[in-house]
C-alpha cells in the first residue's frame, strides 16, 4: 500500500500552527519516499464547539473511524473554560478516546543529547534516559460514575469515582508487558495500593498477567508519590512504566522535563483494532497561541509514531525522527528549548517545520 487516508484534527490554540508545520514536514517526507498521505481535516475541541456546538461531532468520529490513521494537535482554551462540562473541548477529546476504544497511550520520554541543557536537571542525571510510559486511557477517575456536584447536608459536594475493572487492567498490563519484553525487559507498575482499593486490584492483576504471560519481564511496583520523586532523583532506573489514566497524565508531563520541554513529547493512543490517534502530550498552550512560538516537534514526532504503529512504515518513521535530530544538530531552537548563550538560532514554529522539511528533502536514500 502506498496511499493512506489520514484525518487531521488541528483543534485549538497552537493546534493549527503545529498542524501546519507538521504538514510541511510530512509533504517533504511523502515526496522523498514516494508514498501519499491524503490529509483531511475534521473538527474537535473548541473549534468544533464554535462551528457545530459539539466538541466531537459524529461526523468527525465517523471520519476518524474510516481513516487509516488520525493525527491530532491539541484542544482547549480560556474561551470555553466556563462552559458546561459536556460543552467543553476536553469532553470532545475524552469522547474521541472512548468511542475509538483507545485504551493504551504510549508516551516515550527519550532524552536527546542535543537538548541535554534544555532540561532543568543536571546532565549526569538525564544522560541516556529512555522511558516508555504506558498510560491507561479510557478508564479511571476520568470516566468513573457516579460523578457530579450535589448539595448534601446543605453544602456542595464534588465527587468522581476512581474505578478499574479486571478486564481494563489486564489489557493494559498486556500492552505494557509486550513493550517491556521488546525493550529493556523491565516494567514498573505505578499505583497507590497502600491506600486505594482500586490500586490493590491493579497490583494484583498486573502481577498475575506479567508473571504468568511475560516471564522474561522483570516486574516491580512503586507508589505514585515515590515515582514522582524517583523520576527526578534517578530517572535511569526506569525502562517501561505502566499506570492508570490520571497517574499517567501527571507523570508523563513530569517526564517531559527530563527531555527538556513538553513541546518535545509525542504519544500514540491505540486500541485493540482500528485506527489509532497520534497526539502530542501537551495542550493548546493558550499563553503562546498565535505568536509563532510553539514547538511543532512533539506533533512531528507523533506523526513518526503514526508511521510506525499504524501505517507500518518504520523506515519513514525513522527518517522523520532523524530529521528532528538533524535540525537540533543544526542549532534550530524554538523558545521552549532555547538556552541563553547556547549559540543556537531562535526560530518560530513555521521555520522549525520548514527546517525539518529541508533536511528530509536533502536526505540521501
Ligand atoms: P499546556 O500543555 O497547553 O501548556 C503548559 C505549558 O507548556 C505552557 O507554558 C505552554 O506554553 C507550554 N507548551 C505546551 N506545549 C508547547 C509547545 N508545543 N511548544 C512550546 N511550549 C509549549 O497545558 P495547560 O496550560 O495546563 O492547558 C492549556 C489548555 O490545553 C487547557 O484547556 C487544557 O485542558 C488543554 N490541554 C489539552 C491537551 C490535549 O489536547 N491533549 C493536553 C493538555 C492540556
Ligand atoms: C492530555 C490532557 C488530557 C488528559 C485532558 C485535556 C483531557 O491533559 O492529553 O494529557 O487529561 O488526558
Ligand atoms: Mn495531560
């Protein structure tokens, strides 16, 4: 197969900017490698609320489901922050993940030598760090019921339910076990089993799955609070970590600072079958939206994950990753990864996308 249909979801804030930069890079890649991506945009988030009063309309869902793969930028913004929950951009994102069955979110945090000084941590702590965070994506306190804000005994009470079924834990443990077996063979499961019943079940099921079906994988367990500390103290101890939805959300943002910027962290959201959604870990960065300051590399690296996981084009994925490293080698830096007096060239989102495209065009096959 040499032609693929891709749904592009630009979303909100810096979303349209990083989407445009990613398109420039992908166009160069297609021309170089001789395959075609038919990129068709669809609505999600605030943009969809403004256009059709629905943060993830049925039409977008159907288009995603009938594509070979989906590339998402980011959603959200102040404008919609006071909307009722079902009319908030975030609800559209959660609906997309749930309805497409994307229960596994892979968030790699790999420290690049070029960006060692962009991290707030010391070089010797982060050198060589390569962590894969496997985050469960369609369960937990995000989707649990009952939920709401009610008046009880004359005062308002807000509540959500942290809940996991055996089946949900089993299938994410298998994804993590599989990845760990193909990488360094180490898996650390993150929970709060000293306090939470849901975590006690999590630990039992993960232990069962890994010891029975992944005998080559060395499994350990860690409480989430300790993990947050260990990620900063000695991140090299981690190979693959597996965690529930909310712990993974928080720990992966933390892990981005090992790499140097949230603007560098890609992710892959995948299910049992059907197209995956490839999305940077970051949000819509409303503080810099419209200023040509956004780093498009997290989305470009997400496109590389799409090529690898959904389109079975590992060579082209590698070309894209190599091109990202090459532009960093050449000294191109968006503001989030620019260090004072580093001798590098400060560029915007547009120029960064063009730089990646130029490197690809100049590649020798
Ligand atoms: P955020 O990730 O948007 O921004 C956090 C900080 O990182 C900001 O200072 C921002 O400027 C910076 N940043 C993020 N991405 C960057 C990039 N590519 N280049 C340079 N700098 C970047 O998180 P937030 O500010 O807490 O949330 C803003 C909005 O985004 C909210 O509405 C939130 O709900 C939404 N959000 C969406 C997603 C998503 O679409 N997957 C993820 C997280 C947050
Ligand atoms: C992310 C975001 C989302 C999440 C929000 C916007 C719903 O923070 O993709 O990491 O919490 O999953
Ligand atoms: Mn997040």
